[in-house]
C-alpha cells in the first residue's frame, strides 16, 4: 500500500525546505523526498569559492536567520551548514536517499491526486505534489559545432571545483553569467583564460548608495514586476553582480572576453574573425534546466521538457506546483531569498484550487 500524505515535496534543498516550512505553517504535514543523502540541494557540488550574490540578511529561509554578518555574502560551505541545520530543526518528515523516478495520476483519477514512485520502489500517495528540485539540477550542455570531436577537456561549471588542475593551460569559458565571470577571474590567476559570449557582458553594481542591489530590487518592486524582466536580462542573460573588481579585471584583459567562436576543429578554436589557436579546456558555464523528467507521464511539461505553469502552479494538472524555477515569479525565484515567497504563493493558490473543487485541504492520513 502507498504511504499517504497531504502533500509530497520532491526535493530537499532550499526550495523544498522553504516549501515544507510554509506547508507546516498552513496546517499541512508534508513528506519531503530528497534523492541525495543530505538536505543541502546543489550547494555541496558547487565550486569551492562560490559565495551568495545576495547578503545574508536577505538570504535566510523562513523562521531561521542566517548566522554571521547580516550584510556579508556567505560562502558555499556556510550555506551547506545553514541548510543542513535548517533541515534538522524543521518539523517535517524528510526522507533522504529517495530519488523520485515517476509521478502518475492516482488510480481513481476522477478524484484527483498523485502517486509518487521512488527508485527504491516505494509509492507515496497525495492530493498535492510540489516539484522543488529547482532550476539547477540538470546542467545544460549546448551542442556547439565541433565540441564532440574536441580532444581536450570539456566540463560544465557544475564539475569545476578549484583552479589548481588548470594551471598553465589555455581555457575557453562559454557563457557570460555570474558563475562564468567568477570562475574565469579565479582561473586567470593560473591559466590563460577567455570568456566567449554571444553578447557583451552586462554588469550591475552589487551595491548602490551603500545598499545591496537585491534590496533595491525588492524595495522598488522590480523583483516581481513582469515588465521588468527584459530590463534585468535585456534578453541577453542575467547581469553580472559586481563590486567593480570583475569589470576592472576583464577591462585589463585578464581574463579577456571575445565574441563567441564559430566552431572547434580538433584541438583548435576558430574565432569569429577567422583566427585559430590551440585550446586545452572548454568550460561550459551555460546554465541549467529544471530536473523534472519524473513528471513527463503527467503531461505537465511542454515539448522542450519545461513545466507548463503560471507562477509555479501547473496549468495542466490540478494539485501540482513548482518552487525554485528560474523566473518563476521574480528575479529571485531560484535563489535562497526568493523561494519562501514563491512557496507561500503556490501553496495558497493550491489551497484555493482545492476548495473550489470541493476537496479537503488537510486529508486524513
């Protein structure tokens, strides 16, 4: 028999933990299914020097402040420790080592609900499911001309940890977002590095008049204003948060930035002006896609495998929601500072949806 719950949350990282806390505040007792053996999401797998792009005071999950300097920018290991401690204190049934492989409609489809199946063969039945695997669980590796035949090292930014192994090597980094620039500048201390981008880099001051830009975005309402998305991305990628050091380093040519290459031929890169040079490493800082393949059988995804949703509420399946997707509702949706607001929005909408359908918000267990 399936294990029953009023809500199953898939993913025990920052999005899943924020959703579980919010669910408890609304009277639900969720089961959280996390594939890994720890509740820290993707954070343990990021590169060593990664820091948050928002200050600690704006990066806490609901109910627990981030320790340390509230205006500081916590490092990767500090975030891992925070999330691990948060999960330990959370009044929720969190089950690690439970990788979800499939979500299907409950056998009595007329009553709604889902069955969530894990790799270990366990089945969990619930009227509500929230996919909180976030937007960073599936690395995007674009099909670049000649990449398949490149004899050198090819890796995604998710595989990068520290600069030491790249000492003295020629490295081309594909991408122009925050991680691409941060990795490029770190690597430039030991290697010859170029950032290859389709558009010029776009820098945004980390602090304006002494106040962090994330706080300005929230105060002005630009964070959640749909019309502001083109302003913040320009249709050309997320702007790079910068204290001034990144812009200065690239202006000095260490690392340098060039227009995207046309192709790779053997161990050579062919630049847009026709010049060629030997390359040892191609590092893809090309972002991620949501890891929601387990929802394929529900018809909840579009032809590109992206969730069909509005603000995190499924457009095709009543009772299904998402938390942690990029631009789900705001500039901050996929970040520590954005997941709690999105979780409350989604759960509130799902509660209204259930009441409209005449279904109980807190089913018996």
